């Protein structure tokens, strides 16, 4: 039975001090295309009609989390699980 919802999930947004730079990193890593690029927002997807995206927002006050956790510093609240064909090559990013 299909999941019935009133809304549709279509992506994840990551905050950054530089949305364009972070989007370029993930575009290179995933081989996806950048759409709707501005100074404060970038959409990334495997194609323009994919139906889902990965977006990045510029927040000049953003403070990145640290891992492992350090008392008094922002904690990681989520992470992305990505699979690569070659771990050594993936770590080079």
C-alpha cells in the first residue's frame, strides 16, 4: 500500500556561509547539475525534472558543527550517507 501524505518531500537544504561553494562540492561529488543559482541559494539535482533536489542556503552567521562532539560547540544534527565506488578516491574529496 503506498504511503499517503498531504505533502510531498522533494529535497534537503543545508545551510552554509557559502552556498555556491558547498553546492559545487556536492555537484562534483554526485555528478549532479546546478539549477537556480544565486548568491544566497543554489538547487542541485540529477536533472532539471528529477522531482527532488539538494539545496544550499547562505547564512553569514552559520557556525558549522564539530564531530566528534565538543562541549560548548555546535553538535552535528544530521549527516548524509553516501556510497562511493572507490573509498580512497572518495576520501580525496
